């Protein structure tokens, strides 16, 4: 590869990341409905055709933001699990980290779990960042448990429900610790 084509590739990667960052910042300040290709083009100072040369519409941009979010989530969950050590405390720490992530990054959480994306879950095509986040839950269960992935799915599903219901005001946020205690006690005590 020539120096010119390498430079062009670096510039393209930089523009790609600039668009993702701008979309995330706009969503965090004004909500996802404010994220349009026109607004993004203005924000990153490129034309709409340049945006479309990187992303095939808003759903693709949301997918890219979500993918970056899963990398961040996996890192947060890994830190929590490793700091806790043993499986029982690790499960509680990972659950708490998940709920904190959802609360502190609502626009990012929406991109990851609520808005339409082309990301594939629970299949051979699942992107590595998604799998890495899920594996942090799996790692909270004893290796001899042949249903570790099932327990991880149920735990993640319950946490997602708590996060969405709490964010929408359908369940009171002040009951979060009690719900978390109940969930961990039920799941962790399962053979």
C-alpha cells in the first residue's frame, strides 16, 4: 500500500469515528430524534454524501454507536467482575455495573438495546464486543454449571427490564437495590 493510500485510509477512519462521536454526543444532549444525517453533516463539517459513503443511513450510525457502547460495557463489567473475585460477589458487582452503565449513559443504552440496529445477538455472527459483554455475565457462574449461558441470559434480561422500567418511571428507582438483591439471590442460589 502506498503512503498516499495509507493516508487516505487513516483520514477515512478518522471521518468514520468523527461521525460516530458526533452522533453519540448529539444523542446524549438532544436525544436520538435529533440525530439526522443533515445535523451530523453540519456538525462534522462534511456533506451528507460523505456521511452516506460511511454509513447507509441512521440505523447504521446507531449500530456503530451501539457497537462502541458494547466495548465500553464489556470493559466496565470485566472491571467489576475482576474486582469482586469470587462468582457470588462477582455476579452482584457485574449486575450493579450494568445498571449503573444504563443509568449513566441513557442515550448509549438506547442505541445498544432499544433502537433498531443491524447487530446480531446470540448467533455465530454476533460481533465480538457484544459477546465480550455477555461473557462477563457467563463468567460469574461456576464453570461446572452447564447452564451458565442460560443463567447469564436470564440475568441480563432481568437487568434490562429493570433498567428500562426504571428509566421510564414505571418502577421506582429507589427500589433498585432490593430488586438487585432479590435477583442475585435467586440466580446465584441456583445449582
